């Protein structure tokens, strides 16, 4: 038995993986239990090892990071994904977040920020590097003139769940905070998507920003 945070590294550059492994291992309470150099192996190892955190490049051979994240989020929802990429592209960032990633960091992130990101996402909170936050906000502002659906038909509980989802909390954390079952949280999430005509968690986050339910 171990109380360490378990991590899987997914990147097609071995030297980068080994550097991150050494950095995380030096903390004493983070353990790298698996590594993969392509998206297909990432999905397979996620099923097999079920790490707490997956640090994954957005650009991967065999299966890209977006699709790998989507499959892992669907099949192994206990794994929390942080994208770690050279790509500072609004569309890729949006797709990774929509696929279930709870964080997006650029590869010029400093060591301390990377370690803190692992701790933050492990607690169920979302994390974005400074450069990515700017791009997300700029992307949102370009679409801010598109009228979002009215929130008037949401119940008080649905508004609570919406805010917690937008803040990056997962279903289990929301259930604990609201003292309801995970199944009920899933039901509220489904109702939100249907009522607001939204397709992903990324859409919910942008909606919450637009309606000033959360702030960045």
C-alpha cells in the first residue's frame, strides 16, 4: 500500500519523460508508475494501472492526445488528465478540455508550477498555465457576442452543480460537497447539457464564464 500520488507520463520523447519522472519522484509523495510514448499505449496502461494523474502531450503518434484523453475519461474516469504540450492553440486547448482534461500546461512551465499542478488536479481542481488562461479568455471573448441560453429554466441545484463543474470538480467531489450520490450528479450534468444545448465540459465552462457564474 502507498499513499503516494500515482502518475503516468505520456510523451513520445523519452528524455522529457525521464526528466519529469526524476522531478516528480524527488518530491517524495509522487510516484511515476507508468510511461507511454503513444496514445494507444496510454489508453491501455490507463485501464491497467489506473494512475491518479496522467500527464499527457496533446500531439501523440498512433492516437492523438485529444482522442486518447476522450477514451480515458470515458473508460477510466478516476484518472485525471493534465495536458502538457508545446501547442498554444485555442482549438487544441478547447478540444483537450472538452475531452476531459482537467489541466493544460505548456512545456515551458517551471518545475514548481508543474509539481503544484499535479497536487491541484489531484484535489479535483482545474489548472491552466498563465499563457493558456490568456488564450482561453481570448477565445471566449471572440465568441462573447453569441447569445448563450437563458439560465432561467435551471433549478437551484442545477446552478450549484454547474458552478462546481465549471470550477473543475469531478462527479465524486461534487457529490461529497452537495451530499448527494454520484448517480444524481451525473443526472444533473446530463440535464444541464440538455437544457443548455451544450456538448462538453468545455462548453459548460465557457457558458459559466459568460454568465459570470465563475471568473477567470
